C-alpha cells in the first residue's frame, strides 16, 4: 500500500511538472518565496492589527497562533519523524525552480501547513475572511509542487497538520461564537421598530484619536432611522452628562429607552443614568475597545439595532465603589484596578493622540513594565504589597493575571485578582506564564467575592475603572448590584 501511494505521488508530481500552467511561472515562484518563514501571513496579520477593528485583530491573532502551532509541529515532529528526499528536478522547467533549494526533509510541507493553519484560524473567527484567504493559501500550497520542492503528498500532509493546528488552538482558546454569553436572565424591554422611542446619545469624542472624527449620529441613523439622536463631545457637542440626563427624560416621556454610542467610559456614564431613571439601555459600540458591548455579544451597531427592534433584552450586574457608607459612589461595568494598570491607561492616553490607540497601548505597556513599583495597602483588613489589584464585574475567563472576557454578566460576583509585590515578583509571574502555571504561582492571588474593602491607600494613588482614571481615596468599598441594569441584546433561538 505504501509503495502504491508513493508511486502515485511521484506520478502526480511528474504530471504537474510537465504540464504548462499559463501565467503561473510569473506568480507562483514569487508567491512561494514570499511565504518563506511565514512572512506573507505575518505581514497580513501585522497589517490587520495596525489598521483593522477589534474583530479583525482577533482573527489575525488566531491565525498567527495557529500558524505558530503548525510550524512547531512540522519542524519538531513531522520532519524529524519522516525522512523523505526532495523530488528530483529533472522534469521541472528551470524557470520554475527556486534559486535556493531547501535541504530539510520533504515530508511534510511547512509552507502548506502554515498557509492552511493561518487561513483556517482566521475562518474560525470570520468565515468570509477565511474564504477570502483560501485561494491564497491554496496557491501557496500548490506552488510547492509547481516549483519542484515537494511531492503532492507532502503538501496534503502539511495542509492536514495546518488544519489540525487551527482546531487545536480553537480547543484551547474558543472563539466568541463558541462562548456566546448566556442570554440570562431575560428582562422586559419595549420593542422599538426602526428605533421609534429610542433616544441615543452619540459621543463624537469616542473611538480612534487619529484621522477624521467619525459620524456617530450617521452610524446610528443608518441602522435605526426613527431614533432621536443627540450629539455630545467633540468641538461642537454638548457635555456628556447633560446630554444623557436630557435624553433619559425624553425617553421616559416617550415610553421608550435610552441609547448610547461610544466607548466604555461613555457606556458607563449612560448605564448610571439608565439605572437611575429605570430605563433599558441600548449599547451601540462606538469606542476603541468596546469591552462591555463585545462581552454582551453586541459587536456591531446592526446587531444592537436588531435587538432594539425585537425588544430582546437581559439583566446584567453593575459593580459600585464608594469612599464611605453615606457617600455617593461610582460604578463600573467592566473592570476596576489599582496599581500598574491606571498608570498604563494614563500613558496610553498621553500617546494615543500622536500615534493612535493600538501603538499607544504597546508604548504604555513597555513603560509600565519598566518603571512600575508595588503599593502597600489593606485588602479586607490584611496588609499587602501589591503590584496590581484587578476587580472584574463578573468572572473573567483567561489566564490568572490576564483576564480576557466574560461568559456571564449576571453571576453576582466580583472577580478579584492580585499580583503581589516582593522580590522578583514580575519575573516570577512571567516565568509562571511561560511555563503555563500562572494559577499556581505564589505571586498571584484570586478570589470571587460579592464585597471588597480596600483601605490605607497611599496618597497620590490612581485608580482606573472602565478606561477612566481618577485619584483613589484613602479607603473604599466595592460591592455588586445584582441584575441592576437592563440592556438590549439578541437572544439565542
């Protein structure tokens, strides 16, 4: 059987080598060279990360992760397990042949594995982007036979390994479609066809800080033509708090709902007003990161609009923090933190207007890792030195010190994670991450609580909540308001 397959493989190779392929000799040799060491795919991923939206960056990251797993599998297991000579080039026209011939084992094809892994990984995030990449990936795989460096069987085996690598990455890090937030608990909200009765506050100051300002009002009217839109922020807009209060009063008079188009800070402010007025909230993602909207399952304005028109909604938790039992506090929908993260936000905001939000985040992370120092404070009465105190509104998924997203927005808990200070704390934490054991690291502490008290906060300490930064009081209490906010969200069928 093995001899028959080998004979068929060589016969197919010779058929491809001796056949004329119009136009291929201009394209395929160049294409195969561009894919050396995965450079073609890494370049596409880098371009997507630089200019794409969050879903595009997520797809690019999954593609690169799949490529990395495929490449490691081919080079450490595949080529060392099966020693196969490269094809003899006698039948391949010289004009097709590569100037520098590879010297490693022919089986399996690393180029085919990387191409299929990247395209499949991207397809798991968005099938249409994956389909767009499929012809390029197939051309790279075929180019390895066309230029005479692999047998067809090598390419098929490499493609199978690449697809397997993408499935393995998906098993370890499920896609958003696999982990859609549960539509519970369902809540009552009016159906507003065309957006009639919805009053939306659109923050022109949200989102990317480079290039022309987006037309937030136009984005809302494109999906909800009968909604009333008030513009705030920017050069000509009114203040956000005034716009939200007036919009809430108007929505109550119409018997409708409050809407907001903006980033997490804007959504936070709108949620506070919606809770105070007893109104359901429609969130139209219009910021840079849109953590709350994405965890809710709303990735586009069109998705929000469909939920508003059908009246589908859920109740979600709100977390609050206050400096004393009789003082008015603030709320957060996503995260609260003290320590390194507020400094990261401050540096990111300083650079965002010059280089854009994505590069600014990289600059800020580097600066914080280089200069951050631990704080000494009391957490539920215990004195601790911490490098970072993170509190999530509901439990986050992801590695211990690197929370990614939430599955349930109404679980009634605060997700508390502490990176303890001390000698070589950051080095030890990084080592634990590289070894895949962050949860067992003594540097990291985790707890799921309904209430948290922080005291003896050093003067001058900053805190961050939902992307906003503010001075921290000497002591404060964090607690949950279970199912306090009603938000529109499409429910599973």
